[in-house]
C-alpha cells in the first residue's frame, strides 16, 4: 500500500570513478580523499581528467576513459600517512636486526564537482603527481648529436699503392 518513493524522493547523485596515483576512487561531490602526493598547494583547485566512469541518471563507461569528463577538487593539505615499520631479522648464526620506517606523502582533497562533459574546456589546473616531470621541459627539442667525422683512410690501402 506504500508508494514507490525511490524515484521521486531521492535524487540520484552524480558519481565518478577516477584514476590517480595508480589507484581508482569512486567519488561524489563533497567527498574527502587521501591520494598520492600531487604537485599543488593548499587552497588550489585541481582537476582529475582520467575519469573511467560517470554515473547518476545516465551511466557512461569509458573505453578506457570517458572523453570530456572530469572531476574538480580543492586541495585541503599535504600530509603524511601512517608510519609503516619494516622489521628484518636474519636468523641462525647471523644475529642482526634492522628496523626501517616509512611514511607515505599524501594529498588531502575535497571533491567539489563532477563534470560529465566540458571538462577539457574548464581551464582548471590538471592534477599532476609530484614525481612527474613538467611537460614544458619534455617539449624542448633535444640537442643534435655532433656531426661524425669521415672515416680515416686505412694505412693498408697506402701500402698497396706502392
């Protein structure tokens, strides 16, 4: 006797599956993510262009990426992850031990908008990992190698002429 309230009451929120730092994240507007370190300062607005899927009223699955789709986010802070401890102990006659710790560099971002189309024309800075080289440096032409000198004539050829 109850009515179907799914379609009328709840509006389907738009979501996207994006790829950054070798991982995939399902995000909606307002989500806070901890992603691999990005080359951006706190307060900047960045855009993730590698969108694998966009969902909501209409689902679009990319092959492999959805063209024109993007996810915009605001950088909250650059943080370090929890410490992981690697303990190495060699047994038998070698009584040596070593403890090594690591804290991963992360970027905290808040998703502000999911764009199904028009992401390539938005003019927002693209999210680039901190370890990647700048594209402008790669675009410079490489120096040409020095011209090779002609090969010297062999001494044996001179002896046969005599």
